[in-house]
C-alpha cells in the first residue's frame, strides 16, 4: 500500500540549494547579498520563535505558497525552539480526510447535538 500524501503542507522538506541558512556556497552568497542588518534581523526573529517562509515560496520571490523555511526550522530545532504554530501544523500533517468529508462529519455532529 502506497503512503498517502499529507492533507496539509506547511514546510519545505529540505533546504534549498541557496538557502540563506547554509554556512557556505550559494546560500551563504545569498545571505551576504542582503541589506546591512537584515540577516541579523532574520536570525533574531527565528530565535524568538517567529515563522520564516522559504524565499522560494513567498509571494514576492516565489510561488506564493508561503511554506516554512527548512533552514529556519533546522535552526529552531537546534536551539529547541518550538512554537504553537509548529505544533498545530505538525498535528494537521496527519489529517487524511478531505475537506468535504470533514465538513460532512462536522455537520452530522452538529445535527446530532440539536
């Protein structure tokens, strides 16, 4: 039996080849191209538990899906930073029912309560 795709996708699975959280290569070059102080601002936000979207998924520079950056998640995991957003998203990853099925189930529950 083939594993199902998660119903909910919230993060990039692995760092992009030019993720600014890389310590060398194209990612490091991208980080160096940021305006002065911007990298420090990003790191402070990530360390404070803020969500950081992957540059390839933002509306401005990517496909508009705004998925959580794998490099930012790795940095947060290294420092044991977990947010409510991360916990909620991880729990939603396991949801397998479709929206239509979910709404039918909820309507049935509400109807039974009347």
